[in-house]
């Protein structure tokens, strides 16, 4: 997610971090670079302009006196970026008995997939197909409903009376949400009149505009065509791909609707709430340890939260192992690593393999060695390599990597005031 945006911004802040004091000229030069990086990331020019202006006015006030000027500037950028994306977590309204959520958007944006993902968030969802145009749409949604364990209702013959019927059925059958999937609108076309009528008639609790993040700021133009339907929120999909920051940063500011969820994969559970601050952290390459911790905890990884939380005391290989095991339970490692600051993703298969070997190496160590790797000399390394089916070089590499992680942990504990809470877990 946001790899290219993140890399550019990280380079800028690394450059600034080398300076003990930031002059006004340094700040302006830094902001010029940030501006370029954001434009290259396909963020809407007006959004970039507003962001830089707000950051500049604050930074010039605060930065020169600060002890850690680069971090202070980073903090201001982070804050303003989050504000631009809505500032706070937005939630679905979900009002009504049962609440009705209608998904609208361009063809291929991810409506049908998102319908299934949303169904997973409730106990008993009813998915309704209201696409009178594309015969395959019904079948696709029916499959999605099965996958998500939701009920299915077809309203494709006459969407308006069909959806009313579906709502009545949902009430009788005590469903806790009705999710209506609608036809994808081809590029350049406006939504068909029946959609507006449907929304008038029902009326839904939430109208979600589902958009593909890969199109960058083009998403703003696409979204505008749907404003007559008065969407209450946005779902931004395909953030697992090589999306740059463009859509996430531009949409809330330009469209005036919050992003409520982001899609991070094709599977039914690949949906995350949109936390503007956490998203800003990801874009800025600060990682998103809060989301990572939540995922690990969901997978039964409390020990991670307790032990590997950003603590200033020693972080041992034992903690590292616990963390790796929690990760193994929490899903594909590439998804998880994307949340850790400073971790760069390459081929995820290779990562998966490396992960298995790393775990084997630590498992081959004695408890004493895990707590105090300094005692691991040449003969211990040979024994560990033999025991784990790896090589001494691999053991060395792990020990080096571990040293880096160990150095990173206390650093996270020394972020500017207010930030530490962000990284605190559990
Ligand atoms: P619709 O036309 O708006 O209903 O879009 P679909 O739900 O059919 O999705 C179009 C394609 O995008 C499908 O191949 C989905 O698997 C894929 N897709 C949807 N959401 C995501 C996502 O968050 N990440 C990824 N990688 N693919 C997605
Ligand atoms: Mg569809």
C-alpha cells in the first residue's frame, strides 16, 4: 500500500533528520519536496496546495525552536494529512430495522466483493442483487453470499419493488442488515434514474460509493458523477495493490464524504476501517502498528501486544518468536509486514519462506540464547544451524536483523509527545 509515495516521503524526512536545526529555508525546501512527492503520487493539486499551506503556516511557527525539528515537521504533516482525510474514524450509520446499505459505483470498483465483506461484519446479513442489466451479476452475488454465510435475495427483475420485498423478508427473518448491490456504471455515464428512485423509496441508512484506489485522483472525477445519489460514505478498494496515496488523500477533501472502509484484498475478510491518522502514518512510512496489533489480537496474539509492545526494556528473541507465531496465525505475512515501519516488501512468497526459516532458527535456540543472544558464539551458531536445517550465514543474518529490530523498538518509544499513544498496543 502506498509504496512509492512512502518511499519518496521517507527519503525527504531522512534528509531533514540529518540536520540538528531547520532554518526557514530548510522548512520551505522540505515542503517543496513534499509537494512534489504528493503530486507524483497523484494527489489532487488543490489538496496538495491546501495541505502544504497549512503545514507551512504551522511549521514556520513551531519548527525553529524545536529540539527535534524534523520530527516536529513530520508530526505537523502527519496531523494535517489526517485532518485532510477526515481526521477521525467514520462509521456506518446503520439505522433502521434492519438498516439498509446500498452500494453504488463504477463497474469493476469492487461493489460485489465489498457487499460480501460487509456481510461478514454482521451476524445475519441479507445480500440483495438489484442489477437489472447484467444477468451474471445475480450469480456472482449469490456466490459471494454463500462465501460470506449471508442470505441472498434477487431483485433484478424490478429493483424497486424487489428491494422493498427483500427488506420485508429481512424483517421477518430477523436479519441485522440488508446490503444492496447495484449495477456498475460504465465510465463517463451517470447512474441510471432507477437508482435515484430506489434510494428515495427505501430510504437506506447508508449509501456507500465504492471506488478503486488504483485510479488515483481520477477517483474524484468518477465520484462526482455519483454525488446526485447523495452517498453517505466511501469505500476505497484495492489498497493492497500498488495504489499511491492519490485517491485516499484527495477524495475526502474534494468530495466531502468520509472514507468508511478500505478494501485490502479479494478475500471476504480483507476489509479494514479507515483511520485517517493510521492512514497518514502508512503514507508517511511510519507504519501502522495499531492496525497490526489489532490483527494480531484478533488472531489470538495477545502476547504480542503485551510483550512486543513498544516497550523500552529489552526486546528479546523470545518476544520476536512470539510475535512471529502470532503473525503466522493472523494471515499472509506480506499483509502484516506492510504495517511495520521501515519494513520493505518484496516477493511475498520469499518472505513467507524466510519467515518459516526464521522461526525454525529461533526455535532451535535455548531459552537462555533467546534472552541473551550475545552468548551465541561460533559453536552455538553451528548447532542452531544444524538444528533448524539452515546455515550459519542464515543464523548470522537473523541475529543482525534482530539487532536492528531491537534498536528500532526504543526509537518508537521516543517519538514526540502524543505519538507514543498511537504506537501503544493492548
Ligand atoms: P463491481 O463491478 O463493482 O461489483 O466489482 P467487483 O466486486 O466484481 O470487483 C472487481 C474486481 O476487483 C474483482 O476481481 C475483485 O476480486 C477485485 N477486488 C475488489 N475489491 C478488491 C480489493 O480490495 N483488493 C483487490 N486486490 N481486489 C479487489
Ligand atoms: Mg458487481
